[in-house]
């Protein structure tokens, strides 16, 4: 089956499953329900919109997934640590490449550069936490949050639909969830580590959707 056709089928199922209960609730409260076809049309996504959302979600899920894999490898001192780090850094370039069709080569490479710094600083935060070096932990954590500010500032200047404050808050939450995972693993709190990872995935899916929605609003002619 064609991959794009499968995506559209899945989105159609999602719309029906979410819109029908809304109408049932409306009827129960004495409100005239809106026909499902009209609601579906209002929320219709074109194939190019589906592709953008799908691709950005995949990239940001990989961001969390490979970050988690690096945390596991670094804390346990596994032999694959450098290979995992290389794959994680590649993900940052992939994210930068994903915005190049809209913002150009230089902007895509700049985003990749800032995101790679985010990863390298995360590694320093992890190393300091593992060593119990409080001074370095505070130092690198401050730089880590400064880098998050840089990411939010860069993106918000590129697209007026992206609020700097919203992006900043979302990236701070991302840092918190990574920190929660590291702390849990250092204390052998495996359930806590799994919980932080699950929350991290859900959070970055929302982040990816914010980016996708902003691009679609800024470049509507690319998504007809």
C-alpha cells in the first residue's frame, strides 16, 4: 500500500474517532451537532501537511530516543557510547536539513549547529552529575539553558507564528525531563527513568507539531 495513502487513511480514522464523540456530547447538552463531513473538511490536512507533520514528529522523537540511548550508554560506561553520540549528533543535522526547504541552507545549518551545542552541553551536564561535581553541574546547566534561549530566539525570529516564550518554555521542559531521566538512572530508579522518557516523547511530539503548524501558516502556498 502507498505510504502516503496509508497516512491519509490513519488521519481520516483519527478525525472520525475524535469528531463523532464531540457531536454525541453536543447532542447530550442540547446543542445542534455539526455534520461530521463539515468538521472533517474544516480540519482537513493536505498530503504535504501530513508529510511535514509526520517527518518533524519522527525527527524530534528520534531526538529524545537517541538522547535517552546516550544517557543509558554514558552512565553505564558502555562501549557504544561514541557511536550513539555520533548518531545523536546526526539527528541534529537532520532536523536542520528539514527546515532548509523553507528557510534556506544557512538557516538550516545554523539550527543544526545550535542543536549540536545543546547535545554537547547535555553531555557535560550528565558527566558532572555522574561525577557529583556540583560546581560544574551548575555551570553547564546554566549554559544549557542559555543554549535553549538561543534556540527559541533563532526560531522565533525565523517565523512570527512561533512565540519565543512558548518555545523557550517548551525547551526548558525538555531539559527538565532529560534531567529527571539522568537523575532517576543515577539513583537506579528505573520506573522514574521510564516515566521521564515517556513524558519526553509526548512533549517533543507537541513541540514538533508547534513547529509544523507554524511553517504551514507561514508558507500556505507550499501546502495546498
